[in-house]
């Protein structure tokens, strides 16, 4: 069965990124425009800095509503301040309930998206804002939009392994759902090995729906593995997607068996990669990257 556990963890990073990390995207409050050292700040700038500081402090201890109030005040004080937009958008993203399509939830999501899009108007190649939007779109189950934003990330940085991974996983999830629906309609349970005994009508429907999805999933997950050594989650999902490719090779027994063998190989590689990562982590906090 295709699990969304790995992609959930990946998008958690995108949606719930700490606001403190936003300080690396733009100059800190009070430093916009290359202000020289020693320049006396205006009362408005002092108030702006205070609101940003209080908002960050509230955010770091989990007081999201309080943080949002401070960041909104900062945005009113300086509507063009990119740091205030990033902080407010990130805090609003924390209020989004994943998979909930109530008007209030969608409104919060759109507010956050609008803020990051405003940032991108001034900094069109800022991949972190693109990833924030992708994460929000995923949270409200706009998967095609989430995938499109991750592809924009890759257009700026083709080596971004996480963006490629997310595109591949979304495709894999959709392909898995399509396969389950077609098999269920035919009264068949997915065997994860190409469903050789399933009726031709069901398998032709799966081929029609999943051909492009599987092809793209394999492309992007392979890209993720190429760009990040020991990317265990990408390897695991490659194994799952090869099981969906086995559906597409229904009627060609040799191709189906080859797909299943590749699925098992990638699963084994993922297990080995996770073992390597754990060994490095146990050797010291700086020995392995997440």
C-alpha cells in the first residue's frame, strides 16, 4: 500500500517552518535599504522592530495567535517590509488545519499564500517562499497547485532534492488512489505486484489514468535520489511507484516481474540508507544530515 507518511513529514517542513528561519531570507528588521551603522532609527522603525521581536518570541513558545497580532501590526507599520510578510505568512500557515475545506480555513490559507506571493513579486527567485506556498496548497489538498509550485522551485534550483521528491510523491499518491478505485470497482484487492489476475477492463482503466503519473513520479523521485545521497524516503517511494508501474505492464509478464523486482530493490536500498543515516546519527549530531 502506498503510504503518505513520508510526504506528510516532508510537507510538515514546508508548512511549519520556524519563523526564525525567515531571518536568513531578508535583511533583519531595521536593516532594509542598506542602512548604515549608527544611523538613528525613527520612532516608526523602533516600533516595527519591537513588534517583530515580540512576534518572534511569541511564535517560538507556541503562542501563534499572539505572534500573528504582532506581525500584523508590523505589516501595518511598514506594508512593504518583506520580513514582516514572511513572518506573518509563516505564522498564519500554522493556523491551517490540513485537509479541512471550511471557508475560515481556506481564507487563512489564502491570506498566507497572498503574503508569500507579495514577497515573490519583489524576490521572484526566492525558493523558500515558493516552498511555503507549495506546502500550504498541499495542506488544503490542492495537489496540482502544490506540485506546480515545487516545479517552479526546480526551475530555479534543479538540484533541490526535496522539491523533486514532493512532485514524485504526489504523483505516486494519485496513481495509487486511481488504482485502488478501479480495482475496488472490479471487486479486486490490490496485490501490489501488478494485479496479474485482475480483469482487463479494470487494468485498462488504470493504464489510462496512471501512465503519465507513473512516468513523472519515476522521473522526479529518481532526480531526488540523484541529488541527495541516501535519500531513504525517495528510495522507498520509488519502490512503491514501481509497484504501480507493474499495473501498467499488465499482460506483459516479464515486464511486470521486472517492475516488482525493482520495487523490492528500492525498498532494500531505502532500508540500507536509513540504517546508514542512523549509524551516522548515533556517532554524533553532526555526522548525518536529515
